C-alpha cells in the first residue's frame, strides 16, 4: 500500500445514496486514489455484503484497494484487500489472524505515540492519526497536530494516515508534515463542485507540495 509521496485515502459516507456506485466511479476517475474504506457503522452485515459486492469491483478494477472498517471476519469472507480497526474494535492481532498475512491491516491510534509504536511493532501496515481538524463525519476522540506526523516520519517507515476534517483547503500542512495518506470523507463527497473535482483538486494540492 505504501508508495512514495502522499496519496488520497477515501472513506465512504456514513450512509450510501442509491446511486453511490456511479458517484464513486466518477470520483475514482478524477485522479489518483490509494484505497477506499467502506465505513457503514449502523449497517447490518448483509447490508455491508451488498455494498461491498457493488463497490469492490469498481475500486479494484481501477487499482484501488478496498478496505472494510471494523469487521475482519467479513473482510476475510468477502476477500477484501484489508481491514481498518479502531481501538474499541477487534485487536490488531485478532484482525491479522482473521484476514491473513497478505492483507492490509490499519489501526487507529488517535494522537497517541505509544499506541502507534505498539501497532507498528505488532505489524500494522499503517497507523492513522487524528482528528487534525473539526469534522462532522464523526465525533473525534482526540485532536492531533501536524508535529505528530513529523515525529512519526523520523521514528519509523510505517505509513501514517492523517484523518479528521481534511479538505482541499487545509491539507497542505499535513502533506508538508509527512502524511503518507490523507483520509477524506466529507471533504470529497460534499465538495461543492462534486466528488470527481474534489479528487482532482486534492491531487493537485498534494502535487503542489511535492
């Protein structure tokens, strides 16, 4: 999953509109995207299966990894590219055991250096820090500063995902600080000119910092 430079990491809206597959395809065609995380906290397993079956082929056909939030058993069943787990979800070791050694497992670490080091040493493919900005997508449990990303880049080669209220307008400080990925939800799906333009503009903003 890790490649040189900073890349976009999309997270689905909390609820998927009926035409979301069309919207997603347009967004992915707007520019470089590393992965899509399907995050449907209030959905049943059957609803997640249905969404995955519709969306995973769209992402994988474009070389974009498809990750499931919180549910390693379901990720393994559906043969997703990986899973993302939070601190209140399945522990990293259990998630890794469910999905296997060849899949991506990312771990939320809030603003904690200790949690991040522990996850990296355990074998996580990436750690996620945040929230860096105010967000309406979820209630953040912590606030993080760009300095945390700078420290992480000096401490390890494990990729860091920055998350929380990231927009085209405010992402530059996180790219400059060394974020490997920018995790974005509302900043793409609610973009005034549409998701495809948002992806294009994020890539342009990232490129300008390179």
